[in-house]
């Protein structure tokens, strides 16, 4: 088993969290755009 410092773990977790945030953010934006397009049609 690898022994990694807590700082490295914290950084990794933070990056994963940020990626999840951007994914959900992008999905929300896409949904919003779709709704807007349907509204203009």
C-alpha cells in the first residue's frame, strides 16, 4: 500500500470535487440552453 501525505490526498479530493462541480455546472447550462431554444421555437 502506498503511503501518501495528507496534503496530496487533500489536493486530489479537491480536484475531484472541482471536476464534479464543473460537470454538473455544464449539464445545468446545457439543460438551460435547451429550454431556451424550445422557448424560441
